[in-house]
C-alpha cells in the first residue's frame, strides 16, 4: 500500500473519490459534505491531498482546505474504499495528511468537524481538542460547503453555532498541559453525539409535526 502526496497524475481517480464519499454517507446514514470531481481535481493539482493506492487500485483519500489566509486549515474528505476497510488504513491516511498540513502550513490551526466517532478518536490522538464552532474559521465559504449535508438545517437553525458534528482543533502554539498522553474518551464522544442527536433531531421532529 502506497500513501503519497497526490498530483495531476491522479486525476483519473477524482470521480471514484466522489462516488466513494457519497456511497459511504448513504451506508452510514451520516451527514457529509459532497464534492464534485472538479473540486477534487483542484486539490490533487495543488499538492494539498494524499491518496492511498494498492497498485493502480484506489484505496483511500484525504485533502487539505486552507482558510483565512492560512490562519486555519482543515483535513477533509477522509475516505477509504470498501475493499480496503478494517485494515487501519484510515488512521494512516489521517496521520499523513496531518503531517502534510504541518509541513506546508506550520503556523496554521488545523481543524475538522465530524459526526464519526472513529475520526474523533484519530483527531484526539493527533492532539486535537473538542471546541465550539466559534473557535473555528468564520469564512462563509467553509460553511457553504456544508449545504450538501443532510444536517444543514440543524446548522442554520442554530445560526452556525452548533450541529450534529463536533468541532475539533489542533493549535500548534498551544502549550501541552501534560506530558502523559491520555487515551481517547470513547464513551465521552459517544455521549456527546447522543446528546446532540437527541436535542436537534427531536426539535426537527416537533417542527414537522
């Protein structure tokens, strides 16, 4: 398995990447911002993405988005093809895109929003901390990307202050509070997700009734 920095030679995988992201969202029933092949090709061409390949077979992908003149960067679109899941590949891709982000944008705060517990755990292990949306970028173009997510109405109802997604942030300038690395609080992440789903989905149901 090769995990490499993507370039224009990988354009042929753009549609497969988009299809894999869309299908994954359907299967898991989770919110996810959909992307077009043109959007993905732009990330491939500027060196802001990593792709995993087994020979010529597409295995996984993740890309970097840059916001507010490099004040913030987001690692987005993490996906593993169904044929290569349950092999620890997502964690390897996540680690490589994080390293690439630190190499290219050493002073930027790295953030992400996700409903996936596995991604939350990977983020936590890389040094991310759960934060409120107010601590993330306020660039409207970033939040515009959420319009294709099925939970976008939750985001708009709360005036972009919260959603079913959890915001997580890695600040390279933040001082470590402890030298002992704690294990991810899986139960805490599950509890947070459950509370959000109960709160927002119940409100939505009442509004429909």
